[in-house]
C-alpha cells in the first residue's frame, strides 16, 4: 500500500508553480514584507511571532525562507517513532485514518510538538492497479456516504489541524466530491493540503469557498535513496528561497527520516525556518 501511494503521489513533476504564481508569492527573502503577508494565517505555535529568524541559537545566517515538511502515511506501525523524536523542528504528520496506530501517532504528534493532519484516502486514476485503503473516497459515492466516512475518519485522528489527500488523482479532479469535503473542512475550521497528485480543482475551489489551502511543492522520497532525498531537499530549499516558502512531502520511512535527522539542523544553520503547514496556508 505504501509503495503504491508513493507511485500515485509521485506522478506529478517536481516543480509545480508557474512563474506568475512565483511572482505572486514574492517577496523572496524580505522578512518584513513576508510577515505582513502572512498575517491572518493560522498559526499553531505561539512562538511564531518572531519567526523570521533562523531558529538555531547562536546562528547568524541570513534568513532564507520557510519550509514545511509533511510526512505521509503514518498509522500502520510505530517503527520510525524513535527517529521522529530526534527531529527538533516543526513537522506535519499526515495520518491515515482508522489504522492500528492512527490515534497513537496523533497523540505522539501532540507530545512531540508536531502537527497532526488526516491523510484522507481518495480515489486515484486507475490506469495502474492500486491497492486502495479501506473506505477510500470514490467519485461515485453519494454525499451521505462521503459524510459518513469523513465523520469516522475525523474521529480517528484526534487534534487534527487539517487534511491532505492520500492518492486522489481522480478524486481531486471532481468538483462535486471536493465540494462536499471542503464544506466539512470549513465547518470544522480545518485546512486542506493538496498533495497535487492530479489535475486538482483544490486551489480554485478553496478560493471560491475561502478555505485555508496549501499545496505540495516537492515530493522528497519518490526514491528511497539518501542521495536522491538530499537532492529533493535542496530543490525544496531553493524554492523556499525563491518564493518565501515551500512545502515538501515525504513518507513515514526509515530512510527519509534518517536523512531529515541530518539535514534539518544543516538547513536551519543556513537560515531556513521550519514551520507547520498551518503557517503557510492561504
Ligand atoms: Zn499517502
């Protein structure tokens, strides 16, 4: 299941934003202006007010940009929790609903000052055969069916701040399905992180209904290879520097976490600021 998720979530090109969007999300590394832009966004951490400083004490690097790292597919086991504990930075954990350890991971997220979101299984295009998670939201489902599943899923990730799509290349193209989900998110004051697995209607719809929305900039671990992951982190850092912020999505995998344990302190030293996804939603 994890492997198929990676393929589905990795089918989009690494860099998503158009030049026009980059321009819009300026300034590059102008801390004062960026701060004014981010007013009114949801901030999880109370320490975010003086956030335009590198957060390693004694580090004098020039501020480079904000990075949110999201780790997908938690809930099946606790195998990588020890590695997670070694990462001293805000991270967002995207937890699959109603798995053996969904609740436990959500609790751990709270204990470890990480942000928990629901990683909602959504229908992929079926040109390849994917093994679907139980109760994957399908475009053929009725509104009642969707709401029933959402209700159960929300309950299984206590303290969640938002949701993201697991797979979903098909489902995120469906305005009808997405509208039902977004209406529920509005009611519950949650944000949507678009994993960008297809030609999503997410951004357009989020603007229409004024739902806090963020989207993936870079997939970090389409290959479970340390050098590859480091390269993707560099691409993410470059984008954060150019645009002011970037969202990187990786997975609950040993190799990914091992690379992050090493790389995050280095990126902090270089002036990058790690934030929760909720600090980047617009
Ligand atoms: Zn996933």
